[in-house]
């Protein structure tokens, strides 16, 4: 095992500010990793374009990404098709959570100002 790359408390919607994610990608580029084990697609990235970009790059480097919950190995032929569908769902779920959270905040603010 090379390392554990965990970005605690950082959203998966954008990989730009995820220091450990970016360190993992760099380690893969440097040949230190040949397999990345991830709990689920949403833990890797919640943005479909980012997910596919990095999965394709890792695949070109010979690095497999195994998504445990979905049982997807990116080096399998059906991996990318399934990833595209499931990551789109994860991205939509993340967007819905964000919209609902900001909507609840606005509703709470309106209720408080009425009291």
C-alpha cells in the first residue's frame, strides 16, 4: 500500500482544492500506484467531467480504480460506461443536496425574520 489519500471535510464536487486527491494523482503519474481502491464513485469525484478525466488519465498510466460499492474496475471494458451513468447520478445528488441546503437556509432566515 502506497498511502491513504483522504481529504477530510472537502467537497468532492471540485478536485482543484483537494490536496490529497491531487497528491494521489501525482503519485500515480510517478509510478508509485497501480491500483486505487475507493469506497464509492461519490468519494472519488462528484463531478462527471473530473471523474472521467482522471479515470481516463489513470487508465492510460495502467492504474486501475476499483470502486468498491459499485463493483467497477476501470480497466474492465464496461467500466467507463457504468461510471458515466453512475457519476452523473452522484453529481445530480450532490447538486440536489446543495440546493436543498441553501433553500432550507433561506426558509429558516425568512421564518426568523417573521418572528
